[in-house]
């Protein structure tokens, strides 16, 4: 029996529990080239909210009634494929369900690495590679530069900031509470962190960046982005990674083009899936850093598929630190 969470309705501004429905169904029989995977770990990621909506984006929306999309790790328990055998550990878009019938071309064997397998869904997987592309290839932090990272206690932001620290930059985080900021400084080694809920955060930041911000790694957009844009230095870079603060609405920013021109600012949006061909190369570098304990990782594990919708909403609302995962079996 497959247990799954399906998309029941579309969210308005943000996701709510009634957008999801738990369902049980039989497991379809395997065609040639297909395998049955018993899912073990499910990654919770903000992009799922975008795919729940019908608005145009870089990837098509889910249809109502579809199993909610999500990357997961599992074990092949039945195979009609020459490429996979029973017992193989695999990763792919297995979805919010306990069992997934997958085409052999849409899953990958799990690389045998000396790290916990869950990190393949986080710091050594999509999360870490996103942080790497935005920080190492768009921000390109240099010694003594000042780098700013939003959603600094989150899974992408936390790694992005640590990568900048490793390049010798001064790294300032923005996060949603004093407790998160303490975590960001004590565990992720950022130089400073400010809560965007504090009334004076912009004044404090202004004093901390007398020469401006050399790169902004932005995960949130919204009003926080507008405040930071004013503080960019000449020849600075902005990596637009995510817009979690904007929900599903269009948020139009007033950008002062004269300031962009005068300061020669580069703004670059990026999507990690455009860099699939570089996955293994970047992953290897991240694994080395993780094994050398140069990157610190925290995970919040929630038990059981039925709790995935609430855990997903909690993640969007910023209740936890680090990478959010569901243990399925
Ligand atoms: N471009 C790509 O290819 C790519 C790939 C992966 C992820 N992303 C994006 O990267 C961002 C981070 O992803 P993640 O997986 O690491 O998630 P995350 O940062 O671990 O979790 C989401 C966090 O967003 C923050 N947040 C929520 N609402 C906010 C608001 N109104 N204003 C400011 N912060 C808010 C919350 O932290 P606080 O408590 O600090 O508010 C929450 O913990 C997301 O925007 C995601 O869509 C992009």
C-alpha cells in the first residue's frame, strides 16, 4: 500500500494545511525500465510552494491530485531495470509518498560517500550546490570583502555564509530572531547577524558596513531586499537565490537605476538545476569541506509522512534552523 500526500487545492499567498490531502492507494505494476523505491528520507524545500501555484515560473506547476513533488532518498525494493537491482540506494524526485514507481532514467544511485546519507539532500546535495553557485560563482567573495546573506539560519543561507567565511570575507547574516542570530554566529561562524524584526536593524547594519556591502546573497526578496539594495558598494554583486518573503504574490521593487549604474552593480538570478552538469564536481568539493569540518550542518528531522504538510508550513514560517527533513521509513 502506498501512502501519499497529494495537492488538494492551490495556495493563495502561502501554503496551508488544506492544500494537502493524505491518501492511500495500491502500487501500480512495473513497466520495462521501471523500479519500485521504498522512500526513506524526504527533503522539504521552499520551491514546492511555487510549484503548488499556477503562476508562470521556471518550472511547470503541479496538477491538482498529483503527489506533491520532492527530492527523496530510498531503496529499490523491486526492479524491472537493467541499471538497478533490489537493495540499491537511490536519490531522485520520488515525491511525498512512501513508495515511488520510477523510470530508471529519473533516479540516480547514491554515491558512496563518507558522510551521512541525509546530507545528500542538503549540504552535499541541492542545498549546498545552490549555496556554492550563488556564493562562489556569482558573489566570488574576496578577502576582507563584506558579504551579506539573508535567511542566514536556513539551509542554503547557512552554507553560503560559511563558504564566504572560508574565503576570508567578513560575513553578516540577516535572520528572523535573536535566537537564530545567536546560532548563526556561534555555530556557523558568521561575524555578525541581525534580526530583521529588531526595530533598529537597518541603523545597526549601516554602522557595520561603512564601505557598503560587496555582495548580497539574497534568499528572501521583499522589503529586506529593498533595504539592502541601498547599501551596496561600488562594483558589488547581488545573487538572487530566492524570494521566500514574497509568498506567491508579485512584489514590484522600485529600483534606482542611476544608483545601479553609478555603482556598477551586477544583479544575477540563478537556478541550481541549470548546473546539473557540474553537480558531481561541486558536490565533491562540498564533501571535502564537510569531512574537514569546515562547514557545520544542522538538520531538523520530523517523523512520518502525515506530518510533512505541517513541517513544510513550519519551514516556510521560519520555525526551525537548518535543513528540514521527513523520516519516512
Ligand atoms: N535558486 C535556486 O536554484 C534555489 C535552490 C534552492 C533554494 N532556493 C531558495 O533559497 C531560499 C532558501 O531556501 P532553503 O531551502 O535554505 O530554506 P530555508 O532558508 O532553510 O527556510 C526558509 C526560511 O525563510 C525565512 N523566511 C520566511 N519568510 C520570510 C520573510 N517574510 N522574510 C524573511 N525571511 C523569511 C525563514 O527564516 P527566518 O526565521 O530567518 O525568517 C525560514 O526559516 C528560498 O527562497 C528558496 O526558494 C533557491
